C-alpha cells in the first residue's frame, strides 16, 4: 500500500510516496532524499547522531516514522547555513573545537540549535550539559561542545536583542 505525505524539508515543500509505512524519518532523509548529513548511529534513539528539528523541536529521526509526519517541517544540518554563511552554532563548534572525528557533530549541532531555541540552558554549563545529554560523543569533545553552545546562545540572544531594538 502506498502512502503519500507532504513534508517541508529545509524550507522546501516535498511530496513523498512511501511504499512501506515503517520507513523512519532518518532512512527517508538519507536513502530517499540524499540528505546524508544526518547520521545513523545506534538506530535505537540512544546516541543522538540522527537529531533533526521537527516543527522546531529536537527529535531522534531514527525513532520517527515518516508516515506519521504528514504536514510537518523538518530541518536538517544541511538546512542551517543561509546564503553560504554558517549558522552561529556551526561557527561556534568550529571556534571551540566542538568535534573530533565529526560523526556526531551534525546531531550535536541540531540538538544545540533546539536547546538554544528552547531557552532552557542560558549560559549555565551544567544546564547545557544536561540539555545535550541525549547526544553522545565517543571522542569526548564535551568541553568544546559545551563552550560552543554557550557562546552561540549568547551571540544569538545578542543578535535577537539588536533586532528587537531596531524594530
């Protein structure tokens, strides 16, 4: 049985026909849409390598069935940079060496973007570590990741404040 869904992926509306209702969002992104920045780690929702934003919220795409997401908006790592300019979180990860092998980095960055948008961590390193705890890094780049999230959050808050004052 064929299932047709509509998703907005990185700002582009897509109509997708699924021949299997068991296809996960992760497999749809990687295998059907060639968006391979989202990584398959454990495939059990335990490592966070597959984190994307679904309607602005962080999700493990390996646990989300694509057929259940009709009408949703998905942002992947490929959708963060705009006009060739890195997203503040991407730039902060580079500045703070928030990665080593890089395998977990897309999921870490997407989780950080979601955490900052949720405004739950602020500049508190402990709250950042807690908020990012669903994303594992086998290389142990946690200190750089924490620093990157704090810096990016501060820069984004500052930029938002400037925009509010200009309005």
